[in-house]
């Protein structure tokens, strides 16, 4: 996997074109961390980036339908990190799933739905779009994480 | 992900090390549960050497604690670093599983 880096205006600084395979979770993590670390992103923010990326891609691999290609984009403007995860599968909005109900006991605690809840809570913005049309239609999840 | 299990005076002590991500959870979850739940005794988990945790790791811990509770045995964790602790707190895990600083505190919690 070779990252496609571009500095052109309006283009994300890191673009990864990946197959639908569980190994891309770790491959994309290593690439995104390798991109952000030299730019001065702090350890706490980096952990949030890693968790959010892991949750978005693992959720896509486990729950997406007819996904053959995944694109990960990352950019950093000195204040916040923008991450975009796109796939070419059937329409699927992972952010539509509501957070688990609050719980105060082990018996009530949910065993599912924690990943997307983490994405919402660790980011300052998260949105889903269905972009393109026909055979080129893609699911796009965009998140922003403040560096602090 | 590394795992070690010992018995500390009737308490199962599990030491985890490495990344508790979706890949490693798939590899270790069965062994983790099998070394804790069937013993039907309190358990503590040392997170000192865990560098990363995501939702499937949280789910593994909740599932194990819940199964142990059916035997009326307590479950606690200790030693989480700042990054791991932020994720534990963000998922409200601390509402249902004690997460303390030291092994002594954890042992005291589960044997009280």
C-alpha cells in the first residue's frame, strides 16, 4: 500500500486507497500516524485519531455490504484533523445508529454500539453523506478531531 | 497482545499487554474469558502495559465482568494509562466496573 500524497489546494494531504480486508485497519493506522506525527499532533489527540479510525473501518468491514474499495483521507490544518472514510458499498450510514441507552449496571450495559458512540464522543464533528450516483455512488463519513 | 494469568490468594489476576484493538480481541477473547469466568472467583486485570483500547476491547471486558457477576464474583481493573483511561471513561465503563490505580486497590475492591 503506497500512500498518495498531494499538496494541492483543496486536496487531502494523505489519501489511502485500500481493499476491503481486515488488515487495512492496521495498515491505515500506521500510515495516518506516520503522516500526523511529524506535524506535531499530540499523543492524546493521536490516540483519539487511532480509535476513531479503527472504529470507522472495522465497523465498515463488519457491517458494510458489497464493499470492494475503501478510501481513507487525512488532513491537518494545525488545529484539527479531518478524517474521511469512503467506501463503494451499498448505502450504509453508520452514524444513523443511536447511542446505547445510559447504563448503571453490568446487566444493562450494551455489548454493541459502543464503537460509533466513541466516534461521536471523540470528535467535534461527524457526518455521513451518500455521494456520487449510480455505479460511482459511495458512502462517505467525515469527522473532525481537535488537536489539544 | 500478551496475556498472563496468576492466582493471588483466591483472586484471578490477568496481565494484559499490547494493543486491545479489533484484531487482537478476536485472537485473545476466548482465552481471556476461559481463564477467568469458569473459576467463579474474583478477578483483577492489570492494564499497565495496554497501549490502546477500542470498543471491541471494552466489549470483551464488559462481557467477562458480566459473566463473572453471575457467580457473584467481582471484577476490577487497574493501572490504565491516560490514553486507555480516556476511552474507558468515554464509554462510561467506570460506571459499572471499578478502575483503580494500583493492584492493591483492585484486590481490595474485589475482596471487600
